[in-house]
């Protein structure tokens, strides 16, 4: 089966952006832990999420980071919030931006979700400060 050059370019771009946002160490660890069970999933998120959505130049990485945090909190996908809080160092989203994201979540998706997201953000930011 022949490789699709456009898909390869999208995957390469996705991996570059994924590493720039999440950090090469995190991404390399995820790639190293890939098995036959999740190989297709890793390819999907690298090409789809990172190579398409995050690669789109219409909004900044800061704005995309803020949208991602708000959507994760609003949909109750709390497990990924700490990873995306850490990514704000590379996307340019500030603590003030994070707080604003979760204010919107409180109004449009519910106070309990925003409250839990803020708890995770505070804990993660504290850990980040300790690592400095």
C-alpha cells in the first residue's frame, strides 16, 4: 500500500505542533508507550487534532488553548485539564486567561464543572511553580 504524501505531511505537522504545545518529553513518552491497541488512535489524534485543528492558523495557539480548556471542563473531561494547563506555558495563555475560561464554563456549562476545573488548575499551577 502506498503512502499518501498529504497525509504524511499532515501527520508530520501534527507531531511538530503536538510537541510544541505539550512538550517533546510528554509526546515522546506517549509515542514510546504506543501499542497495537492504541496505534491507530495515536495516529488519529496526531493527524486530526494536532495536524488539522491545532495547525489551522485562523486563531492563535493561546486562543486554541483557552478553547480547549473550556471545552474539556464544560464536557467534564477533567483528566486532560492538567496536561493542557501545563501546555499554557508554551501557548501563551496566562493564569488570567485560564480563570476567564472557567468563568465562561461556570455560566454556560455549570458551576460544579468550573469549580472542579479550577481546583485542577490551581493544583497543576502549584506543581509547575514548584518545578521551576
